[in-house]
């Protein structure tokens, strides 16, 4: 290795500080091995928005020239580890308009490791993660996603556990010993060391052969040349009744609202308060949800006046963005079964905050 | 009867050459006349000497019913230019103007007007930048937008101001161009003195400048578009390349429009880009912009009378820069003097902007003349015929001496050309007890 | 966490929901944060304005996160305007329509002109242009200021409308200084109303009160001349709370008396909903701590900071003749105070 990068893919803002700590500390640890490095905040993510997939990188190199080349890129190459801070991101990331939903392992180097913080099994995750034309490794660090805020950091050890796991799957980039040495030089050294070891020891890696995994439907975009663009910085408006064709936003979602239509009192609150214009009226007066547009903010669930009517359910258990009211219209029992099935798979709904 | 009232009650245009009627008006009033003839829809003004009398003239015409337009007294130049920009976006023919620090204050709005490709026309009454709060002419104000996609023109006379206003709208609104245009006019010498001006008739003007049509960019409910969405590195270069193409095409359009103008208004054909005076067999030449052209030509006449082969070139369009014309004109010239009424501190040769541009234009020539930089007339200081003669003399001297990189000379500045003590950071004023 | 009761919360919105126009003119596919209430304001604004509307918007989240990466969520014609140019863009647009219609260059019809801005671009940088726009009675225009209480798009810096004491990227809380944002929030609708007697309509509303907001926007658009509507919009990123709480925080700000629902139609001042009940003494204000303690931007507040905040809110309700609107507590005709 002359240069390698660790890609931290995370939820914008909620995990920005987390990604910042990890990328920086990895580089500091690599200094204990006489390596050089730097970090890259992918500029295109800024300004980061809550929940929208974002990336930061550590770049670690043996020599200055290799590092220099990488430090003038938005996304460094030779990504030997993609560390995914929330397992719902494995369904794909749409960080911007135009680029579509990109596979989580799009830029993973052959033989590299996709490290996911998750409670799910490798089989379950491989139903979500697209196949590659080369062999790679899937590593799972058991745990829940750690979400903080812009000002309040969630100091729950996820940072150091992740670093410990990175040293296990990419020990020649940065070793556990270096991480321990670096941790010892800072505050709470012992606690950090414990977390590093915990991450190092608890991570499980599975080799994934070429061609194994979900179908890869991603098609790289073709951007128009300057002679094909309209002049004067003009683009067409969205035809009335349609939505932005170039950005969908659903990969922002960690959980989706699931409606118990039988309980609905047709008050329209969900429709009224949704900032993403997701609700579609049904002839019966229910409100169907266009999941393609839903970012999973949870406002509808929090604001629905009927307990248990809209519940937020882990996004990883769903495989389609199709609105669900059709299923309900066809057969109410079948819909209820589907709902219960999803809730069971997800281990229940995400708790409601209660009414303030 | 005031000049402006006369304008509308003017005699019907004679059919043939030199259509219209004659008036004695300032450069600003001449522009105002053009705006009336062009049926401009929205104008936004903010006071600053010396451009502001164009707005006074226009508001008077509106008040008198001679012109039908919305005139907005903005609360700053930034707003003034934004108002012009947004009016233009709706499809209104818009006009703005400013001078000196006012032009600077609205810089952000000027930049976006160009990147949005809106054919707003501005009058810049060239004025020194603060501090000090000087009123006199310097060209630095208008030059500040030279890299942003503004078409730039320097006029020499009130007649040219009127004519060029018509030309500016015609060129700027051409589908192939769609760029804003700033017309520069030397403060005092054109803004505050009256010239004999021939004012054409409306009918001919409307034949020359067709109605403004923004096409599918028009900001109107019938044309649902999003204008200037945010984007980054994967689109910006393409957008810039389009502006570049528009600026390149402007040359062709200016050529066509000027030829049309000459035909329609019965003027002698002349080069659209430069005003070349007695350059046919010239061995030496002076180059300048704006009203120095007037003295420049007189100086040339005197030197020609004395048997010297000297010419003068006035750069009219500064953007697009007339590189082909200058190369052709200066190909056989031995020495050239550039009269910059501006400064570019720390630039090549510590000269001005015109110098930098002309020398760059000449670079591909296999045989380049000696180019001597001069800075003159700053802050509105007069540039006299004698100054011109002095500069020409200097050009001849350095050419004869074979100096390839002549020192920039400040013409008309009080005090020595240089002072070694001053260069070293001493202040001779204190050393000598100083004047005050 | 206690199990929620099965009740319909006593929210303004529930009592007043009528049939909304279903059509969206600002639609899905905007790159705003999860739970961005300013996006909801855009939605309400476009919905109630309808298709014969031109919208300009200043730089900020509602520019960068909406028409993001060369795409757009707008069905209405929309154009960017510079950060401090909401007022001037509205004037330019409206003046052009007027000139072109008068001269017969385009068909004569009613076209709404809306320019939106936020607290930074409108309340700070563009205040002079708002002032100019409110003066020019020739032009029909609405300025909508969505107040997310920071320069949000640049990653949250303090503006003149950021609440006292809040942490922002430029006003952090440090070991030496707990509070570094010392300015009390300015009241832009009141300031515009007080100083521009020719403005036709001024209103303050909140993203948590959709019907109130839409009624106010509609009222503004139906007036001839300049109008101004401000909305108070929780910003989960900058205020640092779980996006799910966005709607409730907006409501809570009104319940605490921090945001006041009022408008002034041609000189007639009116309070609406909860704020009206509070003015009339029919509803107690909630303690501001309920609101402040739910947001990370106030996480550093000591009890004394909360007390100070509460005292300022109390003062504006108890001592001002126009509670929550204008700080006048004494007149030549005797002392004021809304309730004696
Ligand atoms: C003249 C100028 N200065 C600074 C900026 C950088 N800038 C871009 S967005 C923004 C924040 C604007 O804040 P606000 O108006 O409150 O809108 P918000 O981001 O909160 O939606 C700033 C400062 C700019 N675009 N233009
Ligand atoms: S908020 Fe709940 S009860 Fe009301 S319409 Fe929506 S789903 Fe039905
Ligand atoms: S979670 Fe609910 S309110 Fe939020 S975007 Fe999805 S549907 Fe809309
Ligand atoms: S930062 Fe605030 S205003 Fe901006 S998009 Fe996010 S929630 Fe909306
Ligand atoms: Mg703001």
C-alpha cells in the first residue's frame, strides 16, 4: 500500500461530528507508524442536511506524492474501507440530484471491506447491498447507529469502536496498537482503549464473492455538454402534479411512516404537516404516502392524533417505495398482515415521543 | 423650451442622410434621448455624480409624458442593479447606471446580471474611486467588471453616447449575445458639457432595435422555469463556457449592427471596434479611451503638420477587446504609447489596465513595436495636447533607444519622475521640512 | 417513555382545517433537512398563491437546498435573487409587469409577485430593501420572511434574529464564556409596520399553524400594494432537535408566547388563535423552559439564563401596550400595559 482511504458514509449532521472524530483520529494513529495522511470532507455534501447521506475520508499514505494526489480530489481513490454508520444506508445513497441512488459499495476497492454498524446478519444485509464484479468483504460491527446533533455530540463510544473495527479489517492501513497508543495520549485513555478493543474484537467479517449480493441497478449519469444546456442558467419547472425528477430524497430515510388505515380518522393533519409533500388523497379520505419522496422525518407520525395510527418503522425491512394504500384497498387483512410482518421484522415501531 | 422637451416636439426626420433633428445636450442627456427612443420599460436610479443627470432627464421626460416607463428611485446601487436585473428577467427593457464607488457598491448585482445573461444597459459616468471622495474621471470603476461578461464601451462624444446606446441594446439583446453592456463616459468632459447632437427619429430607431424578446427564459407564469438553480463543480464550467461563447459571438453581432446603423442613420462607415485616426502610414501611435481621443487627434494633426508619421487609436469596445484590429493597426508601427486613465497597482510595468491588454494582444505578432506605458489624467486631471505631444516624444525616444520594457511614466503628476529616497521608504517631505 | 394518550391535541390546526387546495406548486424532491419547516412554509406559500405567481428567493437554505444541483422542486416560475435583494427583486419584477402590461406588451392580468428571504438575507442584510419595498405603493408584492433564526445555509451562524444566547457557529459556548450571542431578537414585522404607514399588510405567523399562515399569505396577495409576512420555522439542524418535533416546537413557541400570531391590516392590529387567547387572558403561557430545553442550541443554558429569557418574554406580554409586538409601555396619555 502506498496510499489508502477510509470512507465514512454517514447521515448528514446527525453523524457529522462522529465522522469527523473517526477520520481525524485514524490519521493521528497512522502517524504512530510513520505514515502521513489527511482528511477530506466531501465538499459537495456541504451544506450538510439532516439525514442526507454524506461522506468524510481519511487518507493514509506512505509517501508525500501519493498523498498530494489524493488531497486535491473530492473523493479519494483506493478506498479500502467503507465504514457505514447506519445500516439503512446500505440500501443506496442519493446525496445529490442528477447522480441517482448510488450503491453503497460503488467506490470500494476490489478486496476492500464494507464495514457496517448493524444488528442484522450478513445474509440480510446482502439482500440490500448490490453485487460487485470483484470479491470484497462485508464486516459487521454489532450496534445501533449513533445519532447526535450539530451542537450536542453523542459520546457513546461508537467512534472508537468503529476505529477498532477498522484496524481489524485494514490492519496494514492503521493497526490497533497505533490506535491504542494514540488514545493513550489523550483524555479518557482507558475508556477509549476499551472501546477500541471492543470494536476490534466484536467485528465479524465475511468474504463476499464477485457476483454475490443484490441486483445492481445503478447506471452512471451522463451530464450534458455545454452546447446541450439551456443558456442563462435556466431549467424547466416541475410540471404541475409531478415531482422533481432528478432528486427523490428517500435514501435520507432511516425509518418510514407506516399507516394503520383502519385507525385513521381522516383529519388531514399528516397531509398538512408533511414538509415533503408526500401525502396523496385516496377516494376514501385516507392519506396514502408516496415513499419515493418521504425523507422519514417522522413529523406525520408525531403529529397524527390517533395513537398507533402512523408508526415509524425501520427502513431496512422494506424493499419497495410503492405506496401501500393499494394493498389495503385490495384486502384489508392482507395489509394488516403486511404491517404486522414489517413491525415484527423491525422489532417494533420507533417509540413515539408522546404529546408535549 | 428645455432640451428634453424639444426632443419630442422635434421636426420630422428628413428622409435621407442625417435623419432626425439637432440639439445641444450633454452626454447624459444624449443617452436619455436614446432611452426615450428605445421605449425603455424600467429604469432604476440612485444618485451619484456624474452619471445621475441621465436619470434626472429621464424622470422629467416620464413626468412630462414624453416617455412611458417605470422609474424607481432605489435605496442603494445594489438594489438599483437588482431591480434592473429582475425587470429584464421579466422581459422589460431595463436601464441602470452609476459611477465610482456606487458601481462598486452594487458589484454583486452586476456580476449576476452578466452570469444570468441579461441585456441590461448601464451608463457609467467614470469617476475616481474613494477615498478621497473625488468626482473626476478615472476608468477603474467600469473596468472592475471587465472579467465578468459585461460588454464595455468607452464613448468620446455626446453623439457617440446616443448612437452607442442604441447600438448597445441592439447588440446586447441579440439572441446570439444576451449580455449586459456598460457604456462608459468620462466624468465632467462628457457628463457636464454639451455637444451638438443629432437625435434620430423613433421610427428609424425601432427599425434598428427590434423589441426585446427573452424567449423561453422569460419570467412569467406562462413560462414555468427555475432561474439560476444552485450548482457546483460539475456544471459551472459549462455555464462559463456558454458566456465565453456569447462574448465571442458579440464580435460578429457588433459588426453587423454597426453596419446596419451606418446604413439606417446615414453615418460614414467606420470601424466598429476602434477609432483609428491617421494610422495609415503611422510609425508611432498613441492609444487611449474616452475623451482623450479628442486631444489625441489634435495632437496627431499637429505632429503630422510637423512631418511626423503619428496616429491615434481610440479603443471603443473594450469588451470584447479589439485584438484583431489592434494587431492589424500596429503591425508596422515602431513605437506605441498607451495612455491609461486608470491604474493597476502592482501589475506588469506598474502600468494601467489598457497597457496590460494591448501588450497581451500584440504578443503573437512576429514583430512587436516598443510599447510605452503612461498613466495620465487620474482623478479628472486634464490631459492636454501638450501632454500628448510629450508622450509621443517619449515613445520615440525609448523606441530609438531600443528599450523593450520602458518604465511607466506618470504624465502631469507634480514632483519628480522618481526619487530614490522615496523608493527606499524615506519621506523626503519630513527630511526637507515639507510644504505642509 | 410514557405511552401517549389517545387524544386529539388541542392544536389550532386541528380546529381550523378546512379543505385545502390539494395542488402543490412547490413539490417533492427538495434537498432540505428532514423535518425542515421552512420547506413546509414554501409549500404553504405556493399552494395558497396558485399558478399565476412569480417567486423570487434569496440565497439561503430555500435556495441551495431547494433548487439544488441544477434541479428544482418548483412548479411555479422561480428565480434566484442575491442575499440582500428580496425587496429589490420584488420591486423589479412587479415594476416590469406593470410597465409591460400598461404598454400592452404582455396581457393585462393579476400576477402575484412573492419574494422570500430569511432572517439573515432579509432581517439583516436586506432590511433596507424590505423598507424600500414597503414604501412603494405602486407595486403589488409580498415579501415573505421565513425565520429559521440563523444564517442556516452557511451552517448556522447568528443573525440579528437568532434568539438571545443560542449557540451558533459564530456564537459558541466556551469554557470562559457560556453565552456569546448577546443580542435580543429583533422584531422585523413590527419594525416594518411601525415605520411604513403605507404598507398595506404586515403579519407574523408560524409554520406550525398552516391555516393561519395560508390565510395571511392569501390576505397579503389580495391586497394592492406592498405586504409582508413573517413565519417562524423550526430548523432541526440549527436548533438541534429530533426532526420529528418540528411541528410541535413551532406550536410550542406560540404557546410559550415567544412567537406571537398577529397581523395588521391597514392599520388594524389583530391577534390570532392561541396568541389572541393569551392576550385576552384566556390562556396561560407555557414556561419558556419547555421550549428551550428541547433544543441543543440552548443545551448550555444555566437556570439563570432560562430565567432571564422568561423575564424578557414576561415583560413583552405584561408591560407592552401591544403585547409581543411593539415595546411601548408608556404613552403621553398614561401608563400602558395590556391588562391594566
Ligand atoms: C453577499 C453574500 N454574502 C454571503 C453569502 C453567503 N451565504 C449564503 S447563504 C447564507 C445564509 C443566509 O441566511 P438566511 O438569509 O437566514 O437564509 P437561510 O440560510 O437561513 O435559509 C449566506 C450568508 C452570500 N451568498 N452572499
Ligand atoms: S393524521 Fe393520522 S388520523 Fe389524521 S388523516 Fe393522517 S393518518 Fe389519518
Ligand atoms: S415522515 Fe411523514 S412527514 Fe416526514 S416526509 Fe415522510 S411522510 Fe412526510
Ligand atoms: S438547515 Fe434548517 S432551514 Fe436549512 S434546510 Fe435544514 S432545517 Fe431547513
Ligand atoms: Mg435564516
